[in-house]
C-alpha cells in the first residue's frame, strides 16, 4: 500500500489501532507500517543483556576520564572514516565502540563476557589484552579495529 502524506507533514511515526508506523526518511528514505507484536524474550536475549551489563557496569563506569576521552576521540575518527553518513549524525558512540572491541576480543580469545571485569584485561598472558596495559590504543590493536588515521600512541590513558 502506498501512502502519500500532505506536503506539510514530513513523517508520521507511532502506534495507532494495533499498527506501528515507522519513518526513516533521512536514513533510508522509507516509511512503513506493520502490526504490533510483543517479542518473546529468548535465552539469546538474556545472554547478550548479561554481556552488555558486564561491559558497562564493570568496565565503562569505573573507567578513568582519560580512557573515556581517548575512546571518544577514536569514535570521532571512526565515524568520519568508517561510516557512510547520509544525514550527518554519528553511527557510533564511545560505548558502542567499547562493546564492539570487547566482543571482537572475546571472540578471538573464546572468553565469556558475562564474567568480565577490569582485571580480565591485563596481568597474565591469558588475559584479554595479554601482558599489555589496558589503554585505548592496545584495546584497538588487540580487537583488530582499524586505526582510522588517528595516532594510536597518543591514546595512553588506562582503564
């Protein structure tokens, strides 16, 4: 079904009579509707929720302000060089990049992120970053993220 809105209405989104309206003209140039349904939560949802909770509560919140600022600097470079942007809004923020890096490292090392804490990142050779200090530069290198043209040796703040 095609719907043409009045010229003074740019988009419609929301919920009405069991139908959900979505509008993403800036990002995808589409508007669509679908029947509303409440998704059932699976064990997969609970697993990823526990992983995100561990990353945010055990790593992001207690991280130093310097580490967070370095990660924000890297995120700006990532958004400029790695993401195609049609409407000028960043695709990632610093927490998204941290989550992406943690999942990349955990996949390489076969580590369960639900048990993550800051001490998992350094100390022994089997730690997530090995014997390296947990800086943003080392996190980017170990997670195999691109350097995005930023000087990684300037990102020296510890977790």
